[in-house]
């Protein structure tokens, strides 16, 4: 099970981003077992070196490999997350909305 995480990143520290990613990874393993794999769609060095549109294109490419997309709290306020959500709807990728209580 390949899982794509769509999460707001603008204005968040690397620690905040990684905390959400880890919570989703743990929740996915609980729900789908050890075969659950969180697609690595965020690399700190890559973020600073590319334009937001380039990064969104890379995210959509990775999203195309996912069995399911998990949308983190606050996704509706993020332009990139909304576009990823629209891609899921248009291309039939299963969507799961993250419960806020699994994130510290």
C-alpha cells in the first residue's frame, strides 16, 4: 500500500512537517500493517532550491504512484494540497482525511 501525504508546508518548520509525516506513517501501519509505505515526497534541500510550481509537479508525479492519498489537517488552506485533492478526484485516487487527534 503506497500512501501519499498531502500536507500544508508553507509557514511550518521542518520539525512540524516531520511530526505530521511520522504521525501519518504510524497511523498507516496501524491500519494497513507493515506493508503500508509512506511515499517520500518531502526533502528539505529540494524545497529551497526549486519553485513552488516545480515542487507541485513533482508531488503530482509521486501522487500518481499512490494507492491512497492522506490529506492532513489544514489542507483546504493550501493551494498545492487543493490541487493534489482535485487530482485525486479527477484520476480516481482513493482519499483519506487525517484525524487531527493523531497529530500532536
